[in-house]
């Protein structure tokens, strides 16, 4: 019994200590968890506050960005309007002064005109272009050469935008002045070195440069190249203060005109104006130059020999080569072997039928693809539903050669409509998602440079061999036509033909169409309208042609321009140039006849308002020629009366123009004040943005502090969890020891107390059990003296 009493105290002590320690740790863990939950709630609250502040700041930034964009747009519009009003006022003042000077000097010119006619000082302009610029050239030994003389040029104002913009006052980018633009022309011909003109500054550069290419031998191959080839020119620009070069535009000078040789003029000089197409948009003219070109030696003998050997001229031989290159290659003369732009306009698809059963038409996602001969496939955007308006326009440069003609006549263009919603599950058409296909015959495009193919074509699915044609599964509306490149246009030079002169209602020829088209392009640039939009608007019958009645520039453009922007109509005509301006401005000159023409045109100009009605002004315009034809001292009283009426009308026009100029100045002042107001509003918005940024910085600091506190709490929780795990492990160990001790106490020790030496059935088994029990007590830390005294006591019988 002492052994039992001596062993129990250590176990109870361990159990009590362990229970107290676990309860304390549990309370501490609960406290830490409560603190963690509280900190988590505070952190979530801070995050919600920060998110709200972030959303508010984002909204403020978006509103400020929209305000800045709107202010910037208003500033640009105001500045453009201000500049236009300034130029308009200055131009009208100058025109009034010029008209007054012309009216004062009309008597002097009227008296000087008969004397100049008698003296013979007035001479007609020669029909043959002068050879100025070629006089100092020497003959080429053993070959020939091409001489190209470039005189002056004209560069559009938008070319200044290609130069690097400078930082001006108010952190605004300023367009460089005209003097900062320096240009030169590069020319390339056959295998010769590239030629370069002298550099010239300004928007009216004067190059006066002679470019010579040679020497080269003239044979049959060279003659055929002259019939189909061209000189390629490139206009480069750079800033007067920099060295970086920028390509402004490109142009092509065909050599076929130099083959027009006759025995009377064996070596003609070809002169004209060459237009450069913009590098960024080939539909826009960026510059023009005046040129002269000729061969160093006449090539009429080589041309005659070629014609005698081939039995046809070089141009006819080139055309025959194109026609005979393949069956059915029958392009017209204006298209044969020419580089043309083909416009393909996919308008819409309608009535599409799904290729899979059970699929609703509204689930379709159609897109169209097609391929032009020699070019990669083109894909439209993806739409939704069975009826879609794509309005997809692509522009492809093609060479109208034998291959293209064979492609056009062999089967034409194939358009495929696919469904993007179907996955590609296999090689068959149904698995690829093919909705239908249409094949368009484009051979009509070879008949004329102005031909077009358009219509609504059925879409079908491929049928089995020998099966009847499948029914349509939809329709596609497509339009194909040619588009001219302005870089291939040769306008008339100073000594060339005059402006277009056709009968009303007649169709324009190819050559005259090109000349007129350049005038239209320049005017459209002033109107800020693309040629394609204007063409579609005024192609009334939708046949792809413009008639003379629709293309009447002084009526169509002036009328539309006055309706849209009445204060800029005359200034826009001034920018375009004399050839495309109003009638009264084109009549200006130094002679008496030109002065009278100016007065008549001013009376007929509807844009110059006066108190007199249109009928009165028309009557005065009819009588102006007779009224001013004679000198003042030789005039009839009726002529003097008509002249007086005309002067009154002109004076009224001048006064009204002065009023318009004053209104323009007032509009400029108003625009300036509005600009200052917008600047002040912009500054207020910037201040508000800075305040919002400061609030964001403050909230960010508070968020950083809360994040640091949260990190400390998480570390404490992790440490508490680790301690809790250690205590739990120790408690499990104690529980195991306690259960083991209880097992020994209840089984082995109790057996000896109840049975004594009869444990195990024999003395030997009882000794083994006693040894085992003593070892277990030794492991539990019992004293050796007690262990030595325990066996004799336990071997005694209970009695």
C-alpha cells in the first residue's frame, strides 16, 4: 500500500499542472482569436473606405479627362475659327483694295491697249515648249541620255505637319513656319544612278535643277520599256534646323509622251505639271512641280526601225504583248499593264440559313472572306444574326496584266461566308462552318477604267457532282470598282491645254477627267471631305460616273460650301489656287480685258452681296463690256451712266465686305475671350485634381498603417497556434502516460493485491509478472528502495 501511495502523487501533480496550462493557453488563444476577428473587421472597413475613395478618384479622373478633351477640342475649333476669320478679313481687305486700284487705273490701261497693239508688243504664246535649261548640255558619246529639268514647285500647307512640331507657349505644339520646310526631288530611271535636285525652302520652292540619266543604248528592249515604263520621283523634306528626312509624296512620269516624234520635230520637249500623292494617303495631293523632259539625242530613227521590224508602233506592240499573253486577256487601253487600285466594298449579307440543324439564325456569327489574284485573303469583321451590314471597304493595288485578266475571266472573285460560332471540327464544309459562297464575274472591270460591278448575289452551298444547283442560303451585296491614284495624274502645264471644256451632260474622257479630278481633290481638301464620300453623294444615278452637270465645280462646290460655312468660302477658294477659285478671281489680270472680266465676274458672283438684286446685277454685267470698252472722253452718256451704276454696286459690295470683315474681327475677339474662359476652367479642374491626389495619398498612408497592424496580428496568431499545437502534443503525451499507469494499476498491480503469489497460475509466471511490473514502475520514476521492498509485500497472500 505504501508503494501505491508513493506512486500516485507524481501522476496527480503532472495531471493538475497540464490541465492548468492547457486551460490558460485555451483562454489566450480565444483572446487572440477575438482580437484577430476585431482587427479583420477593422481592416475590411478600411478596405471598403479605400475602395470607395478609389472609385471616387477614378470617377473624378474620368470626368476631368473628359473635360480636358472637350476643352482641347473647343480650343482647337476656336483657334481654327480664329485663324480662318483673320485670314478671311485680311483677304477681303486686300481684295477690296485691289478692286479699288483696278477701277482707278482702268482709264490708263484702256489708253495703253491700242498703242501696244499698234507697236506689236503683245505676242501670242508659242505653241512649242521652249528649250530653256537644256542649252548648256553636251552630246553623249556612244549612247543617249534622258534630261529632266525641274523648275518650280508648289507644296501644300499640310506638308508642314510632317516636320517635328516645336514646343510653344503654354505647352502647346506649334506648326513650323514655312521657312523651316526644305525640300528636294529624287528621280530614278532604269539602271542609272538616282538623281537629286537642289534643295529649296518654303511652300513655293524653286529648284531649277537639271537631272541627266545615261548614257544608255537605245534598242528594241529600251524602246518597249519607254512605251510602258516611267520615271519615278520622290519628294523628300526636312527641317532647316534638323537632318532627318521625311518622304512627303511620290509621283510617276510616264515616258510614252517622249515617243511622240515626227520628222518636223524629231526631238520634242515635253513639259507639264506633275502631282505628288501624299505618302500617308495616296488619294490626297501633297505637292506639284513643273518639269521639262527630252532625249539628249533624237530617237526617231530607232522608233522607225522598230516599227519597220515589228510592223507596229511600240505602244501597239506592248498592247499586243499583253493581249496575246493568255486566252481572254482583253483589258482596255487605259488598263493594260497599269497599276490600278481595286476597291472591294462588301455592303451586307441577308437571309442567312444555318448549316447545322436545330440552330437558330440569331445565333449566327457570320464573316466574309475573299481573295484577289496575287494577294492574300481579306477577312471582314464578325457580325451577329442572319442579316448584317458589314460596310467593309478594302483597297488593293493590282497590276492589270495577263495573269489578272485570266483570273478575271476564268471565274472571277469567290466570296465565302463562314460562321465564327461553329468550332472547326473537320475538313468538310459543314465542319468548317461554311454558310455559303458566291462567285462574281469581274470581267466587266476590264472594259473601262470607270467600270464597276455591283449587285446582290445569291449564296449557295456546294452540291454533289451531277446534282442540280442548290437553292440560295442567303444573299450578299458587293460592289467592285477601280480607284485612281493621284500620283499617276499629269495636269496641264503652263504652256499646256486649258481647263476642261465639255458640252453639258457629256461624259468626261480619261485625260480630261484626270485634270478635272485634281481640281476636285484640291477643293475637297479645303472642304475636309474625302473624295469617296463626295463621289457617292453626287453620283445621282449610281452608275459609277460623274456627268458634266454634276461635276460643275463653280456651281456644286461653291453652293455647298456657302451653305455649310459661309464665312470661309472665299478663303477656301483662295487656298486652292487660281484655277479652281471663283469666277471673278480667275478673271484677274493686268490687261484691260482682264479688268473688265473681273468686274463682270464680281457682278455675277452670288457670294458678293449688294443692295441691287440679281436681275439688276445681271443687266449691269451684260452692259459692262460695252460701258468700259471706250475711253472716258469717247464714251456715250449712256455708257457713262452704266459705268456710274456699276461703280455704285461695286462700292456697295466693298462696304458690305468691310462689315463682314468687322464681324469677323468681332468673332475673333469673342473666340479669344471664350478661350481665356476655357483656360481658367481648365486650371480649376487641374486644382481639383491635385486635391483629389492629396486625399488619395493620405488614405494610402492610413491603409499602410492598417496593413502593418494586420501583419503583426497575423504573426501573433501564428505564434499562438504554434504554442497551442505544442501544448496539445504535450497533453496527448501525458494522457498516454496516465492511461498506461491506470492500466498497470488496474490490471497487474490489482492482480498481485488480489491474488498474491497465485498470479499467472505458477510461481514462475508470478515472478515474470513481478519483474515486468517493477520495470514499469522504474520507468515511471519510482525510488529504488521502494522497488526493492515491493516484491515481498506483493507476493504475500491477501489473508
